[in-house]
C-alpha cells in the first residue's frame, strides 16, 4: 500500500471531522490514532468456548460432519423414516449438481431482469433456461429454497 494513501485518508478524515463540527474541542468523534508500523504482539490466550457454541470449526473430519447431519435430520424428520449418514450423503451428491445448475439459471434471469417483472416471472424464465439446458424440468425447487 502506498504510504501517502494513509496520509490522504487521515487528511480526509480530519477534514470531514472539522467540516461536520468546526469546533474540535467538542468533537464526539475520537481522534484517529497515529500511523504505526509496529505489529501488535501475538496473544497466546485462547478465548473460552462453551459446549453450547453452535459454530463448528473446519478442522472436523467428513465422517463426523455426516454423523452430525444425520443426527440433525433424524431429530427434525417429522413423518419421514430415519436415515443413515450414508443415505443422506448420497442424496446430497445426487441433488447438489442439479440445484447448482438451477442457481446459475436463476442468477442469469435475475441479472437480465427489467422493472415490472414479478418473482413468478423470474421463476418461470429460470425453469425455461434450466429445461433448455438440461432437457428436463427442474423438480427440486424445495431443495433450492
């Protein structure tokens, strides 16, 4: 980054601060800290995490991921039968490519839309693009939504 770029940003910040409040003594905006090339020291302290934390790291194995997906699915399955992790993984890989292709068709329609076009018109045009490209209709709208 150009070192003059920082000074330009600082000058613009000070200008805008003074423009909004000509009396700097009564300013509500804290002054900008001076530029420093020093890197703050690395902290070795790890923040505490509880077992209730919903965020799961990316360092998990695929096996544990699909076990968690199966447990979640079986907990909220309603009237559907219970499924194993392998069944859910196979289903995901079967429908994922079709859904992704429909997403591309939908984005193409949205990028070219004009004012006055409703959501139903967009869906109809996206289904037409998908049918033209794949030779079949898109019947996985529930998975896309």
